[in-house]
C-alpha cells in the first residue's frame, strides 16, 4: 500500500484531511487521527489536553485492506515490531489484547477486575466495562477521562489489603504517571497475598466483588460481600471482631492486632462503610480516646 492508497481508503471511510496533512475522524465522542509520514501511518486518540496518544502504527508497505474493506496490519508495538502473519484489524471502540491474554476490566464506578483471558472478561458481561491488557491499552481506555478519574480509581483501592502499602493521593503529576501507577498496582492481583482482598468467581478475580445480578439491591450486595470476604483468621475478620466488642476498638488497638499503619486502618474502616455496607460509629471512651464500634445487628 502507498501513502496515496491509504488516504484514498481513509477518505472513503469518512476520514478528512486536516491542515497538517493528517487524517481525522470523530466517533462516539472521541477524536482519532492517522498521523502520516511519507512511509508510515500512526493511529492515535486525542487526550484531554492538546496531545495525542498512539494506539497502533506501521509502514504503508506492511498494511493491507481485508476483503471486508477494513485496514489490517497496524501494530501495538510500532512499526515492524511484530510479525505480519496475523495482522490486527482496527476497531476504534475496542482496542483489546489477544483472546488468551490476561485481561482487566474497569467499570464506570472504577471497579477493576482481572480475568485469565479476554474471552472470560467478555463473558462476565460487566455493564459499561472497558477492557485492557497492557499499560498502553489502559492509557487508551483512559485517554478521554478527566485526570481526576485516575485519582478516584487509585484511591478506591489504595490503603486496602493487598494494597495497604499504597497511599491515597490528591493528584497525579500527569496522566502518564497515573496510568503507570494504576497499571503497576493492579499487577498485585496475581500475587498470592491478593486473595484476601479479592472475590474469586468462575471468571476471574476482582478488586471489588461484582454483583451476580445487576438488579440486586444495595443491601443484598453488601450482605454478599460480607459473606464472601469475612473469612475466619483474615485481617478483616479480626477488625470486625474487634470493633464488634462492647468497648469497640481504637486505631492503635487495630494497628497492634493487624500490624498495619494507622492510615491503612482508617482507610480500611472507611471502605467497610462505603463499599461493604457496614455501619460503624466512632465514640469517645471515658479516657478520651476514640473507638470504632460496629452498630448492633450490622
């Protein structure tokens, strides 16, 4: 394929040439472009600012049009980075990894789940979920998010086992830092110690339990979470037992029982309320110390 043949194909697909000689198209609220040189094309998505994030690229000589009229041969790793035996076909709405690659999903409420394969991730049928299998694909998925959503995603799990060594943040230096830190953190879902903070299902492991019924009530989901996550001997079970006592438990008492830092304890207590549905009160003891108390019947 030549440069001109590529442009002819794109214009038939309603791409338009901008003043810089590149091809642009808007689809589903996102803006895409092919940045063209004399020998190659780079497929990109527009970020929040004035920048563009690369999705795929390759040399014109290695591109081809399928019998269905789709463009094939663009590579995630860049020009000439992988063999041409099985060229990739563009789908601007879903840039996914191989069917057998470990795949993550993120839903609109920032729940991140990991599955053994793309097939299992699709089978989970999580409402509004977007898929990614690499840091680059996470960058593509999040390219149109406000950077505040990256912060919200990070803070949703930071401080909670197995992420208790991570601290919540107020902001990220830039989008690339946020994506890199989130991608690095979710790799812990493969580690043995991640089991305590995840819900295992037939289709994968999740940072937060995914409801089996989309119409389940808030109380039903909370009860399901409690039943699955509060296992005897776990740190969560230890904390629930401590705050369930008549005298409750102070932060320091929980620190001594779990070995966590105080900010991790506070973050975990907050998540018991916000995500697991527990009702927890903070009361002053006669000594003046504040203690957490599990409300009766909760």
